């Protein structure tokens, strides 16, 4: 996704990359390499990212490809860090990314 009209933002121990797609729905991708930690840590990140997407997707614009990338240090991540404040930050980021590509 990098470099193909994509935008990115860093939120704590992960990065979110997005770009518009030609669909009416948003799609989610989640990546976590071995640098993140054990398989348990990587799977935990994937579960949290999918849950965060499901809970907030109705408030976010549609027509985006969204990629959550876990960074080293995620193993010390606290679940409370993905709350309403981060959801609102991502909502503004996604609308900005869509607006920049449409206009």
C-alpha cells in the first residue's frame, strides 16, 4: 500500500495506513511480524485490531483499504489505549485521506 496514494498515522504501538478503494465498503488488513513478539502477542494484536474495526466502522467513511501494522513493543500494549479518543482520531484521519484523494 505504501506510496500508492496512501496516508499513514502512528497510534502508540501500531501504525494505520489507508487509501481509497473503488468499492462501497472498507476493507481491513492486519499485519504483525515476529518482531512484535510471540505468536500469542501477534494474535492478540490481530484480534484487538479486528474488534476495533468492527466496533467503529459505522462511524468511519466507507471506501477505504485500512491496514493496521503492529510495531515492536506491542507486547506491552494496554487494551485501554484503543478507546473513543483513538477512534475519533482515526475517523478524522480517514475523512481527511478520502477528501485529499477526491478533491
